[in-house]
């Protein structure tokens, strides 16, 4: 099983959006038994809070199933539990490295789509649709990477 932890600042907008988009993609590809996705925050600000209503709205509009959940914080103890730690922006990456150390498992989501830019935080921009477009683009590229890895492992 490939285990992915999506990480953003508060774990209420971007990272849960990624979590549920990736779960939907895995379901569509019949890979739910091979891909596990979860999400976490680098900060303590929103711990215990549910997904932001803007994220809920955009997921609903695109037919992406999601469930109520409580934001959690990334911990050093997560390092051996996941194959990929996917941050949304350079600040997330910096904070992830402070928590986890400088691991080769840490990536910025849009690097998989060969884009050298961050996914903007809709908490500040209020543009959940743009964030959804970037998340979908990044998750699709990450899915391609994972499918290659699974083929190499003869698991697909």
C-alpha cells in the first residue's frame, strides 16, 4: 500500500481537499486497496476543526465525497507511517522539514505536475475553485507517479 499524507497550514482547506480528491481518484482507478490518503496541519491553529465550508462546497460541486473530520497536526512519529508527505506551498515544506527533518519523502504537490509554484491558500484568497483546479492537477500527476511505482512493484 502507498500511504500519502497531504499537509497544509491548518488542515481545513487544501490538505483535506487533496485527501478527498485523491481518495476519489483512487476509487475511480480501482486502487483504493493500494492507496491510502490522509491529511494534517503544520500549525496548531485549527486542530479539532472540521473542513472549511468553502472546501466542502467545492468538493460537493464536483461530486467528490468527503466526511466530517477533525484537523490534526503533523508529528515526527508520522515519518515511518507514510511514503509521501505532500505540502501545498514552500512555507508548508519548510515547516514540514522542521517537524520531520529533511526527508526525501517530502514534496510540494505541484512538483509532480512539473510546475514550480505553490497552491495558494483559499483561506486568504477565498478562491476555492482555483485551489481545486490546482489540487486536481497535482493529484492527477501524483496518481500517475504512484501508478508507475505500483507497476514496478507488480502491484497493479
